[in-house]
């Protein structure tokens, strides 16, 4: 799969669009990094006789997974603040640790570590919100991953910016630098409605409108946050963002565990988007996002791992299984959390939330060849009666054998092609040992 023109075929191909479609013995034709055909193997061979052909006999091929929310550099912070609720976790553990240790070099190391973990588990696109976003962008460029980088805006001084005005200035410069990059999008990243002043939220709404840029924000993350809003404003933060002009198709609201019917109505009316992070929500005991209710109202919901400090894993397949089981459990209904719907949340819906659905998220001619292959030759995946269920409930990131972004192989036969994993892990271990 190093040729620029090739056919990748497998026992199963899941194009994601149309919904719940599983194709036996099909292939994907790729030319110059873009999908040009999806058809039975023999038909593709006849149509593209000069294309190099790779057949994966025991595999499922599907679009690359989209991790719609994370903090990659926090891969260096696994276990920090473990056992604390959200506000104490942030104020007593995470933010002090970041102030002491997370400089630009640490962010580069942590982001590369997260990228390696995500690629090996089948994630081809990620959304990141962390300090030193220019460093995150540089690492993403080096690894070849597709990403949205939300430059963080927060009231207090950080290692990256002296205040919110400084961070907005730096965000605009970064946007200009990457506005024509084929794989990297820059977004605005107000940390939360409670940690960013209203004047800055209003500025972000204006800039996002002018630049047609996305807004990525933690919102209604737990009951305590919503109670705080009610005390200070007389209503929740969804209402505040609506009043300030932030709700709309560019908004990516992360977590959304505490919602009133009026909040959902506003989100639906403005076509705002939601990112569900089940593992992080459960680890911090923050509550649960009402995914089915949101989807029933026409709201697009993507899925994210969050950072490794509040999840400990960047395996999106593990996240899908948890999300599916959680949906069934909460509804007391086994029809909820359907496996094909889960995979759509992690592919096409994720692409839609990030504003990338014309480019990625499904296997369709004209889209970028962001593809992954999952090896089913495992005791826990054999036989495959339902490939959607096998991927969501039986698989894990460790079953991913091949990963392509824009037709370029970033994982081949389970091995990273652009990252030296052994050296990377040694660097991370040395960094941890040097902490004061």
C-alpha cells in the first residue's frame, strides 16, 4: 500500500454510508490519496488493471476512526489526581501539575505518545485542546494524522499564554499559519463557560463567524457546574452561549451530562453538536450524556476519549463498547446503543461534528482515503456473524493491522511507519523519572 494507485480489499468492507451496510468481498480503489471506487473485487480489478492490489482475507475495512475530543499531551499524566471529582481534580491536581511540568517540550512528547496510541488503535483523526497548540500542530504534521486543534482560551495565566487576550491573539496567528494545510484545522477552544469571561466568549463568537472556524468547549460537564450557573445567571450555560451567539453548527459541546429539555431544544434549533466521552464521565463521576434523546432531536453526537488523565486509554474501540453498553443499561432497552450507530458516531458523525464530513467519515468516491483494517483472526472475534457487533463488542484497538491517512500507510501490519515507538516510550519514561 505504498503505491499512489492501489486497491485494498477485504472479507468485509463497512462504508458507513448508507447506514448499516456491510459488503462482502469488496474493495476500495484509491488514486493519489483519494477514493475513486468501491465495488466487488473483480469489478475493481477490471476497472483499474494497473492498480497495485492488496487483499486482506481475514479483515474488516472501514473508515478511520474520529476521536472528537481529547487532550493528547495529557498522556503523560495518566493517574494524576485519580479518585478526585472534577473540580478538585482540576484545581488540586491537574492545573498545578500542568503549571509545574507541562512546557512545550512535554507537550510535544505527550502528543506524540497519544498519536502513537491512537494510530495503533485505528484513530486517523483527532480533536485536541491543549496548551502550546502550535506544538501539537507540528507533531500532527510530522505523524501524518488528520486533526482539529482547538487553541485553549482560559481566564488565568498558563505556561502558554499570559491571559485570554494573549491566547486569542496566538490562536488567530495559528489559524493564519495553517488555514491551507490539507490535514490540520485550527479552532477556538474556550475551556468552559465558567472559566472564560463573557466578553471573550463574545469575541470568539465573532471571530468564528468571520473565519468560519469551529468552537470546541467543555459544557454542562457535571451537576455542580450547572448548579453554579443557575446561582450566578439564573439559567444554565447553554442559555448563556445561546445569548452570546455561540450556539450553532460550528459549536462542539463536550460532555453535556446535565441537560434540561430547554437546553436540548436550543441545541437542536441552532444545529449545535455534542461530543460524548463516556469513560471520562464515568471515571470522574460527572454523569452521563443523554445520547439517544439528543439524537432523537436531530443533534449530531460524536464520541471522544478525552485525555488520558481522565480515561487512561486512547482506544476508541473500547470507548464504543462502553458507550453502547451504557446506552442499553440506562434505557433498560437492548435495542439502544446499536453497534452500527456506534460506529457511525466514531466515523461519519465525528467527521460531521468537526466539519470534515465532505472529506472523511465514510468510504465514498471523492473522499480522502482515511481507512483502517481490523484483523479478525482472534479467538474473541471468530467467527464474524455481524461485523458491526464484532467491532464494537468483541474488538479492541490491538486488532487494528493497517491505518491509512490520505492513502499513506501510517500503520502497516500492526507497526507504526513514522514513529519509533520503542524510543518514544523510553523518552516518556525518562521524562517521568526527572519530575521534581
